């Protein structure tokens, strides 16, 4: 089994590669479960609902990265491309998402940083680099 380092990850949003600013990224896949438990039952029962995906991350503040996210709050979905290992034949995830949060954080003793959250709309394609 070959393990990889996160340092070789790639992330673009709305066609702009912001990999050189991003220092943490998470693609989370969740399935909505719907409870079907009825009166008189001793155990909970569920059915599987729909799948949902979200992306969250953080980055070092830079005018380029800030410009990308500042322009994404117009209600339009944007394309994303996430590659955990940006080398040939490795998996990549692409799709469209809405930016749901963008924060700029300043501290006197640390770098200015940003954090962001996106919620995926529609299907995600798992392909290869």
C-alpha cells in the first residue's frame, strides 16, 4: 500500500488554482438517514436517503485567494477540482458547489488566514489525474 503526503494536493475553485495558498482541505461524503421507527418498536430502524457532499478548508490569506472567494457569493454554483495527490493516475474529484462560508481570521501573533466551506450541488465525478 502506497501512502501519500498531503503536500502534493491540488484544489481549484471557479477555474482558479489556489493550491499554493490552501493548507488544509476536507471532502466529506454523507448519506442522509431517515428514521422509520414506529410506536411499540424496541430498536430504531432507518432507510437511506440522499447523499450529500461538502468541502471545507483553510488557507493562508493572499489577495489572489481572497479575490476568488470574495467573488463567489452571487448565488451561482462554481466548479471545483480536488486532487488529493496531483500526480498521474491518481484520483481526482470534480463537480459544482456553492460557497456557504468564507472567513478571514487575524491574530497579532500569527499569519492572517482564511477558512471556507462549500456545499456540493449535483453529482461528483471521481476520475483520475
